[in-house]
C-alpha cells in the first residue's frame, strides 16, 4: 500500500484545473458557460438543469469542477447511483435545490452518472428529479454516458442537453506527451498514439494506462505498450455491465447485465474481482461476493473442460451471486478500477519463465522433479544468491551454466557482482584447463570421467585431470565416490 | 580455492553406488541381490521426500550397468511430464533402444508416480506389461496408498523410512569437514530437528547456512525463517485484522517477487495455519484449514488463482473481524 504522502494518481494530478485547460470541447464549454453566466447574472435560465453527456473520460466532470473553481462557486457533488430512491433524492438534491447561497456564492449541484439511476425496479428517483428541476433555485448539472435510455426521456425534455465529443487522437497524444514531459518519463510518440487509439478518446483510461506502464517500467515504448495495454473500446459496455450488477435490486437484473455484455467472461471476472472492494465496504458483503465469484470461476473451468452446460451457472454466480451478496445496503462511491491483474500477469509470466528455466537446469542433476525443486530447493538457492557468499554463488553460476537473466532472478541486486565473479572463475578455469591439457595429454581421461554425465560444463571441467588449485575440490569428490572404484 | 566449482551439495554428495548409501540397510541388501542375480521385478519405492528413493534407483542402475548406466535408464517424473501420452511415447522409444550387453533389461524410473491419476496409472499398468520382456519399472512415490492396487501387486514394495538422527548428523559432519565449513556441533543437530529426516533438506540448510558464515544454531534457524517467506504470515495477519486491501497487496507482491503460483501460496499458507507464531483463536485455525482446502480444491479444478485467493483473503478478513482475532 502506498504510504508515500503525496502520491496522487495521474488522473487526479493532471485533471484540468481551469476552464481553459479543458481541451477539445469548445462547443460544450461555451454552451455551459453561457448557461452558468446567466445564473450568475441573476437571470434564471428556462432550463434549470443541464445534462452533460458523452463517452467516459472526455472531461464532463472535469469541466464542471474547473468552472466551479474559476467562477468561485460552491459545489455539492452527489453520485446519482447512490441515491436512487425518491426519498433519497428529496433529502439530498431537494434540500440543496432550495438552499440559500452562502456568502453570496452560487451553489452548483452536480449529480454524476444519472444513467445509473434509471435501472428498472427503481423507486421513483427520476420522477423526484423531474419535480425538483423546474423549481430549483440553484443550477443542477447532471452527467451521463448514455442519455438515450427510455427511462431518461422525460428528463431529456426538461434539461439543457450538452454533448461532449470524443477527443481527437492528436489532442490526446499531446496531452499524454505533456504528462510524460512533466514526469520526466522517456516515451515514444508511437506508443502514446497506440494508447490513445486503443482507448478511443477516453482520456482517463489513457492516463491510467500511461501511468501503469510508466510506473512499472520507467519508460513508455511501443513494445511495452503493445504487451500491456488492452483496448478499452468497450469501456462503456463494461461500465454498464458492472453498474448493472452492483446496483441490481433483483437477481434477474444482474443476470441480464452479464448476458448482455460484450466482454468475454474472463475479462468480466477480472473486472469484478478488482472492483468488489470499490463497491462493497461491508466485509461480509465483500466475502459473499467473492465466494460467488470464486464459484463462477470454478464453473467456468468446468465449462471449458468441455461441458458447456455449466456456463449458465457462471452467469448466475457472477451476476446475481455478486449482486445479492450486498445485504448491508451499503455501497461505496469509488470509481471502477482497471484490473491490475492484466499488467501484473506480464511481469509474473517473465518471472515464472526464469524460475522454470533454472529448475530445468538444476532439478535433473539433483534427481528431483521441477515441482519438488521449486518447493524444496529453490528457497535455499535464493538465500545463497541473495545473501550468501558471492564466490560460492559464482561457482554455481558456472557449474549450472546459468544465464545472466537467471542470475538476475536468483540474486536480484547482487546479480552483477555475482556475474563478474563468475566470469573470473571461468577465466581461471580456462587457463587452468589449458595448462593441464598440455602438461599431461589426456592420459587418464577415460576412467577419470565421473559417473554422472549430465552437466555440460561441469562434465568438461571434471573430465580434465586437474592439479594444484582445484585438487582439494577433486579430492572431496573422489572421497565421496571412492567405493565406486 | 575450492569454491571455484561450487555445486549444490545435495548433488555433490549424492551417493553414486549402493555401497555408499549409509542408511536403509535392508533395502540396500535386497537391491544388491538383484545386482548379483542380474534380474529384478518391477519395484515400488515408497517413503517421505529426501529418504533416498531416487538415489537408490540411480545407485542400483549404476551397479547393474556400470559408469555409463544412464543410457540404459529412462528417468521420468510424473509431475513434470504432460500426461500419460508423453510418458507412453517416451517409454516406447526407450524400449526400442539398445539393450545392455549382459543384462536382459533396461530400467524406467518413474518418479512421483503417486501424482498420477488412477486412469493414468491404469494406462501405466498396460505399458508395464507391454514392454515387460526387456524393461523394468521403478516407481517412486511419497504415498504408496495413492498407487492403485493393480500396480502395487505387480511391484516389489520397498519402504524407505526417514533417516535417523545419527545418520543425518554424521553425514552432515562429513560434508562440513570436507567443505572446510566451520560449524557448531549442536547446529548439526538443529538441522536434523528441522529437516525431519529429509536428507536433501538437511544438506540444503547446511549449505545455505555455510554460505552465510559459520554454521550455528542461530544461523540454521535464520535460514529456515528466510526460506519460508514471512510475507505469507504477514499477509494472513493483515487479513485477520480486517484489512483486505492490504492483504491482497501483499499477496500480489508475493506472487510477483517469488513467482509463486496459486497452489504455492495455498501450500505456504497451510504451513502457517497451525504455527504457534501465528496468533489466532484455536477454533478459527480449523475453520481456516477447512476453507483453505476448499480454495485449494477450486484452484486444482482449474479456476482462476487470483479470484480464489482474493476470496480466501476476503473470508479471512471477515472472520478476523468476527473473532476479533490477532493479538
């Protein structure tokens, strides 16, 4: 967990602070500013609420926050999906709508994600809003990704509709470039372009991806980006699916949300897995949700084993199972987070490959399986390489013919030191071997060859009769196998 | 200096011949008889890890065929091979290869045979019959009860027992002297105590402690502590305090830094459950073991590691709060 004090996520750190920093939404900007200025001038506009709509991450909320700052307004921010019932709306929005401004400042009420309110089985939240809007004494701003749902139709007629467009590619790339410059991160313009394309104008998603890559690797190259950034062009769909699950009142709603999603089940599972803590604050709710998810994953593996009849239970568990887990009624407001598993997997794969390649070299020589080696031997090898004697570790690098990457995995920060020492060992051996070879020309090679013919390097080394420096070592060896002669 | 050709001592000091095997006297005597008669049945070596099953098989082959014995022995590991089909292919090829000059059979050593499913073991039985004219199988297993009866009845059973304290300590002493490592006598006994008769583990601990400096009781326990990542315990403790997010952060760090798989994590958590160092109500330990078993089962069934372990941690944080656990 980050204990560092001021480490802000880049999406927050680089949010536009002022209206003129909001890029590429000129039309929306002027529409909204005219509307606000009219409020400020004391002329209440005919439409007392504005609905900002457009895909996620194009700056709807940011623009509102920038206006609040630049015009020194007072802001009351509510997440609509948390207040769906009529009485919730009356208590929060209703109260605020008729409040007298403090210190002469205009109060702006921001109601985020109203399309989350419109889920079926809803207890009159929208109707309540419709009652408040014509009479409100303070401007109300609503946001939505998809304002065209049937349930929102009456609302559409009562509000100022402000459309936010997807940002152009160049604008997004420029913005990302700017962040890289400020953070001192080396980056390819091609890679930034790739991120922008993949996220189709969703700046928030772009910045999240950029941060994930930059933080993990310190630079942003095409290669890394290709491996790590997955297209999020379905983010609206995902957002709708997750909301449909987390805010479902009845099982069938959640099931429908899963079934109508275009994402594959694994991706959906990963998103749910990472977002349960963002929505469920009660530990019992959270556990029930995970238990359901865990069973969903189990049924999925059975289904993939060939019996696709089981797939239906996957939907049951990840939809209604997760939705009905929330018994406390408490739901957190956190935004959905991109599953870290996807970036984590790339790193994990690399480490597992190295571990396996070390196991493949050493395990057969100990006469144990790869699994046994990894569980019972590797932990000791890691200690020897990370904290033990460097010369001895270097000796093993030569004996088992370990590569630089493998040593890097085993030794971490000490890898270079050990590799240098290993190089020295190799040089000495070459020199020694040459001298000996000329001294006695392979006289006793046949019977000197030890029984085990497995290790390539050690075999050659042991096969050459040695004197002097390595004599002590050989002595030990002979003693341990003396009765074989 | 001798460090130039450092090997894992577990490899370096592995007995090469039956004579060099110091313990398991009865087993060695019976195996020597096979060498003398130049004939043997299929064998089943059963016993805990590190008691010398594989070593005995190699030594037997060595004594039968001499230094170049490896060309007459096929070594397979049931946990590493991809299923019975690859095993069948390899055995088939091997059976067709050259036979040794004066002994009528070659040896297939199948390690960790108890990790095979019952179906695969049935297939193995047919394989053994098919090639019985020129091949003998040695099956090594930790748990003979997991070997199906049809296979057991076709093999001569050898039970390997954990090594005695004297055997282990004297072997460790021999190795330490030979390697010119400095050590305290009681440190060697401590190594025996923690290795539970597993020679390979004992030697690994000795070598690791020696690479850190003088081998003392302290350094032995230090090595043991380091070999079990303490983050596992920390992860459990954090979860028990109700901090799910913190626990999962640790989980992911563990999986990345140590490259652990879901099953690895489950096994290491299991080692901690009944440890006195981990403070939690006794009755909760049993519940943890039970739920962990369920999670383990789900992982083995092929479901997603990350989801299963998240579920486990969520359960732990819930139970931890319920029990007001941790000290």
